[in-house]
């Protein structure tokens, strides 16, 4: 009875196994593993593709970055090379200038604010700190050459002192023996030390006197100032300055780089701008077209008189400034003539100096001088016409004389009436111009200008800028003549 039960249990287990899998267990495991491997292969392939794409993109990006970095490095290297080349050229030029046996002559011309700048340049050229800041290569070359020269002189002095001490020691040894020789050697060492100290002091002094060395190698043949901005009292007295001073101070403090709105200058001939002059200004790369900043305007209005200080004008030496020409209009409403005249009087150390004062003669005197010159010209022309008529045979008749006399009478009457009307209008204009002249130029200033200045140019239609005004060419001709006489 036990055997059947065992067989049946085995059969049931076998049937249960047969019904459950239908295949052997090992085959099922292999199939499951293959399916799992196939299922895992798809993400792996996608990951591999993505990795390949990322690697390709990373390579391209890396190449682009490397190319960009190489370009930037090349640009930086080129910029550094350009800077080094520029510095080397500046140093070489400075050495050439310092080593040149002759100075560099040139004429320095400044108008209005440029005139103030030119005057300050002549004064700051003696300031060692300003030279070192503005011209570092020049200062280094000058200092090196001066130090080398001083060191050579000190070495020569030390060698001479040692030779003299040795000679004295030998003579003393011949006369007095070894004791005197030792004393001579002891005395030679302080002499050599003193010579070396003197050489070092000379080198330091030579390196420090940079202003004197610059004046030695840089000589201005002529300084020409046209309406320089040395006196701005008239601008300060205007209502615009009175009401805008506080605002300008605040802008200078909180917005120093803010450009101020430009305003047209009050010139008597402001409508006579030359088109060619305007085109030249537009094409000039060195011409400043922007308006001044708030800080610059405040500093100009508050420190314009610095260059007229005696301590500053004393820095301009005859060796550094060969000649001086000052041109200013006595009726200038922007920059007063008093500042230019004070600057001119303080530069007594310049022997070759000329002050050309325009419209410095009262209008009545200028008109009388102009009338006298015109009468002289008419007389000369009449004399030439009479001489030419005397060379021709006379051709006249009584009828022609009668008609000419009647015509002359009628023309005389008309000219008399026109002259009376013109004289009345001219008298009113001359009275107003005379009043304006007295307000601008005092009698004391008139006398001083007539004593020290050239007042031959009077009655001109000019104001502040001579290059773009009606009679400005007359002024510029005189300036050109002055330059040619000294060139």
C-alpha cells in the first residue's frame, strides 16, 4: 500500500511540473537572462550613442575654446609686443633727443584755452614731478645720462685724488721714512672717500635737476598766445555764472564727468564763420569737439589766474623760451586783456617779446587815423592821375565845361545831403562805441598799452577768435610775419 501512494505523489509532482513550465528549468533561466540582456542592451546602446555624441561635441567645443584661447593669447601677446615696441621706440627717441648736440626748435601756438595751456606748459616744464609723470622715458634717459656723466666725473676725481695721495706719500717716504708713508696712506683714504661722496652728490644733483636738463635739450623758439584765457573776471560777473555757480559746484562733486551744454560765443562777427575753417575743424583729429565737463569748467573758472602768478612766470627762462608774442583784443568779452598784459609785464626776463593789442585806441582816434590814411591814399592816387593826365593832350570845350559844372553842382548837393545823414548816424554809433570802449579799457590801461604794446591795429571787426572773424586775416598776417622773422 505504500508504493502506490509514493508513485502517485511523484506523478502529481511531475504533472505539476509539466503543467507549470513545459520546458526544463535551465532553459527558462537562459531565456530569461537573454531577455534581460536584450532589454538592457537598448539603454546601453543609447547611452553609448549619447556618450559618443557628447564626446564629439565636447571635442568640437574644446577645439573652439582652444582656438579662442589661442586667439586671445595671440592678441594679448601682440598687444604686449606693441606696447613693448612703443616703449622701446619712446626710450630710443628720448635717448636720441638727450644725446643730440642741438636742441629741437619749434613754435608753440595757443588760442583761448589753448593759450592758457601753452603758458602752463612753459611753466610746468620746470616742474620735475610733472616731467616725470608726463614724459617718463625722457626723464629716465636724461637722469641715466646725467648720473653716468656724474659717476664718470666722480671716478676721475677719485683717481686723481689717489694719484696725488700716492705721489705725496712717496715724497714723504723718501724724506721722512716709513712713518710718513703710513701717514700719507691714512690721509689718502679720507680724500678718496670725500671724492666719492662728492661724485655721488653731483650725480644726485644732476639727476634731480630735471627741469634744467629739459630746458637744455628742449628749446621753444617762440611762444604765441592768441587771446589766452588768463582773465575770466568778465565771465564771472555775468548773471549766468552767478546763478549757475552753485549748480556747477554740485555737478563737479557728484557728476564730475558730465559734459556741459555748449553755448555760442557772443561775438560781434559770429555770423562770419568761414566754411573752410569749419571743415578743417571737423577733419582735425586733434580738435576737441565735445563740451567741457563740469569739473573742468569749474577748475578753469576758479584757477585761470594761476599762470599769472609771479612764482609761475619766473619759471619761464630765456633759454627755454626764445621769444614771446601776445595778441589780444582790448574789447574781448570772454577773456579780458588785463590777464594777458599782466602776464606780458611779468615776463621781463624774455628780451624778445611783443604785445599786439587790438582795438586799444579810442574809436575817435582810430577813425581819425583811418581818415588820415584814406586821405593820404586819395592824395597819392590823385597825384598819379594828375601826372597821367598831364602826359595826355588837353581835349575840352565850353559846352562840356558847362555841362560838367552843372553835373558837379548837382552831385555836390546830393553828396552833401548824404554826408550829413551819414555823419549823424556815424556820430551816434561812434558815441556808443566810445562809451563801450571807456567801459572796457580804462585810461590807465590805455596809457600802459600805448607805452608797452603795439596798438597799430585798431578799428578791426574782431572779437575773440581771429581765425573765423571778418578782419581776422589782418591779425594772422602779422602773426605769420612775426614767425618768419624768427624762423
